């Protein structure tokens, strides 16, 4: 099994009310090169998703409170495109159809063979990977001083973001992140690289938080980012008009 670096590792969120299974899956998937976070229920999963960008959810169906089917349906209704692999003790055909009909990308019945889980995860990530980024439209050192994103524009010289001429306030961390991305438009920058370029503490995880916050100021719909894109398994890319 090829081990991926931290910058390249897809970030998986495992959501299951079984603490032992969460612990085992976290170790198993981490040992096979993935970055893994866990949540005990839908509420905790929502909180983590509000702060971090995930490449895949491994989601248990039978959870107390909001179950996995309801969470999947709600996420899809909100426009979330994150791939979802459902885990459940229910293996009947109708249950699988119900899970897929609610927006899951795949369905694996418990108990399962860990190697099959790995293969299904790899398959989902391949199917949902974005198209290769286009060739950079501006060579290093030849980036225009002003980048535009629809009604937004960013003045690289003044480090100033505005919308229809109205200046948008950026925190120091947001400004540093946008500056780093704007200096390399159409280039994929890994989480660890961005952390080093911006002096972000906590490395990659805190970069995810700042990306989420910056999207709220830069995107018309932060849930469906057009300009500040996640390149699955690689990092982030800024795509101005």
C-alpha cells in the first residue's frame, strides 16, 4: 500500500456512535495513509463540517437522535457535495436502496471486511475526484495586480478584497491565506504548504478552518465554492475569473 504524505492524504470523517469502532477505523484508515477525524453523532459531525473540509464521510445509519439517513438527506438538501459511504447493520436490498436514494455514494453492511472498506473508499474518491486543473493562466511573477471573482475583486498590491466597490474586512489569518492563494492562482497548494506560507499554527487543520471562513466572504454560495476550490487529496486552489 502506497503511503500518502499529509498534504496529499484525503481527509475522512468517520461518524458512528460506537466508540470502539470509531477508534478502530481511525487507526486502520490512518495506518493506510488517510487523515481521519471522528464524530459520535450527527450534531458533532455537523460541527466538524462547519469548521473543516472533508473529502469523504464514513457514516453509520443507526445512530441515536438524527440518524445517518436523515443527516445524508439534510446535507444533500443543503447542497453539500461531500461523498458519503454509509455503514449499517441493515443489509437488506430495500435498506441499501433507501440509503442510495437519500444521497449516499455507496453502502457497506456490517460486519465488513476492512480491506473491502479500503477498496470502496478508494473507488468513491476516484469517481468523485475533480477534473484535472487547467494549465496555469499566469506564470509565476506574471500574476495580474488585481484578480476578479464575479462581483468580487482582490487588489494584490493593497491586499484589499472588495465586492462591487465595497471593502470587505478580512482577519489577519484570512488576509494571509488569500494573499498566498492569490500569488499562485490556478495552482494547487497543499494544506501544510499554506500553513507554512501563512504562519498558521496547528498546520493543516487550521488552514481548513480559515478556508471555510474565507469562502463565506469570497463566494456567493460557500457550500458550492466556485473560486476557492478543494482539490481532493491535494489541497486548495484559487480560480479567479
